[in-house]
């Protein structure tokens, strides 16, 4: 038995808060965690929406039923009420899945910057939980260069080429964000990840808030209110 790969076109879904216009000065691309859907994830950012900020939540390419079927197997009722989530990747054929979502996110950002003026718009990229690994790999391997990257409640992949990440970040602001009671990204894991980045010469800032493994509205508002440097050439 031999394994083969075939590149095919497929439809990706994303959701937006705000409208592309000449007033937009910030584009936020926010990547959800494991088992989330983009529409639900985007609701956390509703408080940041205004005429100058376009917020976009891409949805991972693989969806799955998160609960056991309630009806008999093979019937229409079997998954009628089961909760659905999405995942950016699994361990199966992982390199292909990584390449696919990096291409997807590059294509999405390229499409968005055809609708807003890149010369006056700063790009803010946020990854939550599993989305941290997604965003880290995208910045390291993709063509898109953000002004700010927020890695929230997750660890950078252990196998990530940190020199590529450093190059992808260029002069971008990098933030590691986690709740004080985050059971996934606890203090030890956060410190270990921060040390690893520091040893690789990647400057970053730690942001903590009271709470667990979740987005925090007050922290989001604080980060949104921070001013950044000039837009990249």
C-alpha cells in the first residue's frame, strides 16, 4: 500500500465583524481553539467592533461531531442535535494539514487586503488555545507579516523552527496571554514557553489576567486600546 496526495480546491468559511471601508485602520484575524466554531468564537470580540476595526474569524477546515449520536446509527436523528466543532489539525497527515491551513490563512489575508488599504491598516493576529499553534506556524511559514501577534492560552509548537518564527515576526509585537488560573497554560508552561522564545532571541511581553482558559473581555479591550508603531512598508 502506498500513500498519495492530491491538491484540490475546497471551500473555507470565515465570519466578520465590521465592514471593509476607507475608515478601517486595524484588521484583526482571530483563530479559534479546538472544538470551537468561528461564529461563536467571534462573539467574544463584539465589544471591540467600530468603524476603524475589521475583525475576521477564519474557521478551521475540519469539522466533527463532538458528542455521541442520540438516535439510531444511520438515521437522520443520529446527529441532529450533536454539537459540532472544528479543528485546525490532528496528528494524522499533520504536515499536509499544516500546509493547507497556512495557505488558507495567507489566501484569506490577501483577499482582505484587496478590500482595505494595507498601507494604512495594521494587522493584528490572535490565536486562542489550539489557535496558538496555528498562528505560530502561519507566521513562521506563511507570507503574511503582522504588526502584532497575540498567543492566548496555548503553547508554541515544540517542533516549530523558532528562527523562522523570529523572521516571520520581524518587528511585530508578540504577546503571550494567559489567565492566572488557566488549567491548560499554567504558570509553569507559560514560563517554559517564554524562556524558550527568549533563548531564541524572540522579544515578547507577558499579559496575565484573573481567570481560566478563556478569552477575557477586559484584557481584550486593554489590548485593543494600545497603540502600535507605523504600518509596515
